């Protein structure tokens, strides 16, 4: 019976470690998270872990209504130049992404 308890404890420790590693990776930039996921089996992350709720917690921001949006830069449609959000401060800006690919 002790071996069953040891197996259960070992699995719980491995699950907790996996949860912590994946959650930490989810809190990184999308590029770094993509690099991490390149080496992780998707079935393990999205099947064995509560990945959707982890993702929502990891990516939850601290902005409130009326706060200034964080600055970011995006390439233009032709990908020859880039547009920075701060260049349009004071104007109404709408982002539209029918097909997002980075």
C-alpha cells in the first residue's frame, strides 16, 4: 500500500511541476511562449492541464476602463513599415485582425 501512496505523491509532484512550468511560460511574451510550446506535446498541455483557465489567468491584464493602453508596434499590411500605437495618442484607434499571423 505504501508504493501506491508513493506513486500518487510522485504523480502529484510531477503534475504540480508541469503546471508551474507551463503557467510561467504562458506569462511570457507570445514569442517566448511559442518557442516553449514548440517543444511541448500539445496533448499534454491542452489535455492534461486546465490550460484554458491557466491562459486566462496568465494573460489577465491590470487595465481598467479609462486607463491608457500599453504601447506596442505592429507591421503594416504590406509588412514594409511598422505602426506604433503611441504615434496615434489622442486619436481613436481601432484594431482589426481578420487573420492574425506573426
